[in-house]
C-alpha cells in the first residue's frame, strides 16, 4: 500500500507537468505489485484519473489553446473512444510494439532537439488528434501518445498540458459511466484502494501544477521527451511480461 501511495502522488505530479502519467504509471503498479487483472486496474483507476484530470483542468483552464482543442482535442477524444471500443478485436503485441517505438522516437527527437514541427492548420490538427487518439485507444495508453502529438504543434508548456487535459476530460466523461456499468463489482471491491489512489493523485496534482509554471520551455520539452522515452520502454517491457 505504501508503494501505491507514493506512486499515486508521483503520478499526479507527473501528469500535472506533462499531461500524462496517471494511467501509464499506476496501471503497471496495480498489475505487477497487487496482481490485479489489467482490465480491473483500468476500471479502478478511471475515477482517480477523472478526479485528477478535473482538478488539473480547473487550475489550467485559462491556458487551453482553443483552436488546437477544437480540432485536435475533440478528434483525439473521438478517436480514443473508438480505439477503446475496438481494442478487444484489434489489439495485438505488434500494435503495442509500434506505439512503444513511436513514443521512444518522439521523445528522442525532443531530447536531441531534432523535432519536426507540424503545420498549424485545422486539417493537420484533426488528423493528428484522430490518429493519436485511435492508436492510443487501441493499445490502452492514450495520454502519452496525445502529448507526443501535441509537442508537434509548438504549444507553450502550460498550453500543452491544459489542452491535453481538456481532451482527456472528454474521454473520462464518457468512459467513467461505462466502467460503473460494466465493472461495478470490481470497483466496489477495491473502493478503499480507489480512495487512497484518488487522494494520492490529488496531492500530486497540487504539487505538480506550480512546478509546471517554473520550468523553462527548452528544459520542459526535454523533460517531456525523457518521460516519453521511459514510457515507451516501460510499455514494451510490461507488454512482453504479460504475454
């Protein structure tokens, strides 16, 4: 339980700085340390994820880049829900491997400062949002690929996190009721764990948001790049162990 508490606070803080991290960090913790089935872990984490996302949105709502959110954000949410709905039919280790490689590549370009900026047009934002959301939904890890794609649109750090958060909030608003209907028993059995995680990610969010405003943009992009590389490697390792 101590590991879960520490990981929850850390996940909330990382998500407040990068726009992703709660599901990416806590799902492996619940699966590997508590032996929880992946589907159950995802359902249990849905409520803490939505809570932390809502708090983060309230703190950063003024920084949402509206043109990007209207195109990329909404398309990302639609693509993510479509990918999640198709996950049981189309998921495969190959898809997970490709996503892992994309995350590592995106992170490496930021670390090496060899990024490829995307055109600032509605068509590119729609395409980027739909593709990143669909891919993330199929693999079950939407936050990392969403932030990786948003890095291409040259947003300032607070704009990137706020826009990613607003997009994630749309997904949470749609999926949490579904989990309450389809996994009510599992959520009820883990309600005490859910409360602990919710408290941890809330504390982490309040720690992370002020830190976000103090990170210079050049250092910020490298930090997110490093997190994407770590996420890509971790996703590949966990997927191999679960086979």
